[in-house]
C-alpha cells in the first residue's frame, strides 16, 4: 500500500532541492542576461568603410562611415555596407546570447536529461 501523499522515497526533499536549483539557475540567467545586454558588438563592411555597433539588446547604438564610403553617385553600395555590418553585429550579439543560454542550460541535456526525475 502506498504511503499517504503519493511521494514514496522522500520525494518532497528532492523537490525542494530541485526548486532551489531552478531558482539558482534563474538568478544566474538574469545576471548573465544583464551582462550580455551591457556588452557591445561591432562589425565592419566595405574594408572598414562602414562600422556598426549594437548592444546585447540588439539595438544599434553607433554607425561610423569613412569619407570614402560616402559617394553621392553610389548610395546603394553604402546602404548595402550598412546592412551587411548591422547584420553581422546582430549575428554576433545573437551568438553571444546563444552561448549564454547554452552555458546556463548545459546541465539539462536537452531539457530534462540532468533533472533527477
């Protein structure tokens, strides 16, 4: 006959440990996310003629253009270089975010693999 409460083998103690681990992981993720959001990522295009800087929040904070990049006869090339630099900087920010999430969830083994149930 099963014990009253339905948790044979002392499951409530394990549940407390699991909750503590989850809270600790949540704090670490929040701290890591704050740190990531304060970082800046930059990328250049056109041999350095265009530089775009974004934050970990994926916000563009700075665009730098060299004089050589500004050709009134060829605006399309300048636009393409800005887009290329912005996309690369955003890719770097996303990669850093993915790395952070991988570190935080690495012990889970694809959700559930490292959990004690």
